C-alpha cells in the first residue's frame, strides 16, 4: 500500500482543494450557488469517469456473465407503483416548531432542533421521488418521476436483455447512470445530494443459490475498492439488522468508508429475492420467469444487487488519497491515487517555454497521450508544476530539458510517491512509464 504520512484530513480541506484544483465546484456559483448541487470540473470529471470506467471494466467487460444497458431516466409511472417506491420510498421527516426547519429524523443527534434548539413536531413520512410532467399539459396523467435508482430498468428489461444476449442464469445486468432523490437533508459535500450517479448490477440467479451469490458479491465489492487503492483499514462491511432492511430485501450489507466526519455508506449489496420480477409480472401482466433448459424447469430468478454511488466513491477515493508530507519549502500536498483512478496518469513538463524545448515536448506529449491520460503543463516554475501535479495526484511527470534536445534525447521521469527521478531515452519512454505505473498499481493495493 502506498505509504501515507496522514491518516485522514478534514472535509474543509478536501472541499477547498477540490475547488482550487478543478475537481468540484458549486453548481451555478455565479448566481450564489444551488444548495447541495455540485459540478465536476476538468480534473474531477476525469476522476469520476475513471471510477466509473474502472467499475465497468471490472464488472462488465472483464467478465462474461454480466452485460450492460443504458436506460432512460424517465420510466413508465407504473414502474414505481410496482416497485413500491410510490407508496413506500420515504424517510421520516420532523419539523422544528420554532424555526420550521425540516430534518430527517434518523439523522438528528440529540433531542432538539440543531438550528435553534426548538422542539420537533411529530414525524411524518416524506416521499423522496422527484416529480415532473411529460408533454405540454401539466396534469396528473402527465406526471412522471425521475428515477430514484437505476435498478428498475434492469428488471423491466430482463427478458429483452436475456433473449438478445442469450445469457443463461446466473448472469447480471449492469448500468451506470443518474438517479434523483428529494433528500430531506443533503450534505457532506458530494456524499448526499439530490442528483447523483449510481453504478448498479442486478445478478439473476436460481433460488436457493442466492445466499452464496450474496456472499460472493459482498467479497467482490470489498476487493474492488481495495484493489483500486482504498486502504483496507478505512473500509468495513456492515451487515444490516433485520429492522433496517428495505421492503424488497432478505439480507443487505453496506460497504462503509471512514470519511472525515465518520463512517458512511459507499455501496449496499442486497439480496432482493424475486420481489421485483414478481411485482413487475403482476403489474404489467408480462411473465418475467425464466426457463432453465438444462434442468428443464421454470422459475422466477432471485436477484443479488451490488448498488454503488459514483459520487460517493469518487469522494472516498479523493479523501483516501489525500496526504501531506515534508516541512517548510519541502512541504507538499499529494494525492496518492491508484493510477487507474488518478485523473491524469502522466504530465509532460518542458523545463521552460523556451522555443528549443517546445517541439520535442509537444512530440513527447502527442505520443504519450495516445496511451495514457496525459496533461501538458508549461506555466510557472517547474517546482510549482510538480506541486500542482502532486495536488491532483498525477503518478508520473516527464520533464524535457536542454540536455534532452542538445545531448541525449532522454527525459526525466519523476515518481509522485518516491520522488525519485530517472533518466530514460525517449525511445524507451512508453515502456518505462508502463513499468512505473504497474509498480505504483501494486503499491496501491489496499
Ligand atoms: P443512505 O442510507 O445513505 O440514504 P441508501 O441506503 O438509501 O443511502 P441505496 O438505495 O442503497 O442508498 O443506494 C445505493 C448507493 O447509491 C448508495 O450506497 C450511495 O453510494 C448512492 N446514493 C444513494 N443516495 C445518494 C445520495 N442522495 N447522494 C449520493 N449518493 C447516493
């Protein structure tokens, strides 16, 4: 595991780094911002994309028993009747009798209102579905919902996907996409927002094999985070008590990460049984059972679901990578991302903007960007540029100097973690970078 000097940091530090370096900005900032809504900047978008790509690569492209879909955010309103969301997707809301602020009851610490200390009125259930209207008439008949989870699209497309992909059970359907929940108390930066992205996979299996698959996907999920660089001691798997299980679940467990404010959920792995397929069969009239042609029997598959948040995961990767080391002039902030998660893998830095250096530096950049996500940076001193790359977690910097063009046709590779610099001929640069990135990958295993 890449060594860390710090064990953790404050949320304020992460929020200000995120703003300063272009990870995350407040939405509509020039209008005063929209509360708890965030935009990813040029560096953050690469981080979040890498998180999603790494997951997709592991769970879809890296296996032959999972296929992907990309479904619409808007679905037929009956989907949410059948799934139980319309009737039951709610959180307990309490309102302060004095200042009238509203809170999610299970998230309030102590007895009184956190704002003014006033007493709360009785709790009531508040539905989290966000509504809109489809078409030119805003009436009941035109009401649709922004999906609160991506999962339902996998259930309602079960037969389409199974027959076209010719997958046999057990197999899974995965999707990455936006979901919306009208959360009562969003907060903790990008941890809880009303618009967010999920990475979900529904694994369809034969009833009776579901407990085994549940174990399998819980282990898989923990391993996924660790193998992409999250420290093992900052992760735990928390099995749900019977009274906290959602209505569709026989068993659930959360992968939690120790954020600056405490432990928080990154992912839930649930055994959803045959609840959803049966509910949609009943509501739509379409039989969603499966004929197992080897065993010559028909059954409604059980479903095990790893459901992960892309934004929460990206925030956990950011928090976990954060480190500070050195003193005085040597002091630096460094993000020790796994190379597959780091926004950029390589930065090409000409020693200066001197016209002798630029053509070679651009040539090196053009070659490297074909293979690696590469940034070109020629502004300010080389020392400041190293610091900047450390602060966005770029594993390797390649420097082009006068010796490169006048003498040896070689460049310097600087390693983010070891701070070692090695000189490599341009001819061998690609393979040297590949080797160093692989070494950092091994070093980053949680
Ligand atoms: P919580 O208990 O924190 O409200 P949940 O248990 O309702 O979350 P799930 O329905 O299991 O969440 O959703 C799966 C994943 O989607 C969560 O583990 C989380 O990573 C992500 N997620 C859910 N709600 C939000 C949100 N409001 N903002 C950001 N990510 C979210």
